[in-house]
């Protein structure tokens, strides 16, 4: 990678800001994505019927980059006493748990619709 003064006496190779080693020698892990505060996000809740009459509570509208969705899913599953899964950016909790999920998300600080 060329620098402003490459090839002159003023050339200084790029260094890592965290460990102060040359960029090509740096072993630092990439910085984690910044978290989005819960009060700046709105979770959209809905109920869907699946095959064989199964009911699932759906949580949408939370970004994958700004949240730890697996941790949030675990919290919601514990609060509802039910199973669930994470598909892309959608949380699915088995059963009809709108009120419990709404209360849990509000307690964490999320705005809730639905």
C-alpha cells in the first residue's frame, strides 16, 4: 500500500492503533461492531400460524449488526419458558407469548410495536 511520502526519507509505514506494530505484523482482532442502544430500536411483534396448527411469536425489526441476537433470543426463551430459533434477523419463539415478550423487551429498553 502506498503512503503519501513512499520512497522518501519522510515515509512511515502504517501501524496498528491498538498494538503499535506494523499493519502487516499486527495480530489484533477486528474491532467489534458498535452496539445500537435498545431505546433507539423498535421491535415488531406478531403471531404466525405454522403447519399443523403450531403458533409462533415473531420478533422483527432488530438489526443483526447492532445487537447480540442469540443472547436476546436466549433471554426471551427463558422468559417465556419455550423454545425458539433465530432465522436471519428474525427471532421466533414457540407459542403465543406476545405479552411476555412485550414486557421483557420493554424492561430491557426496546420500543415495541404489535
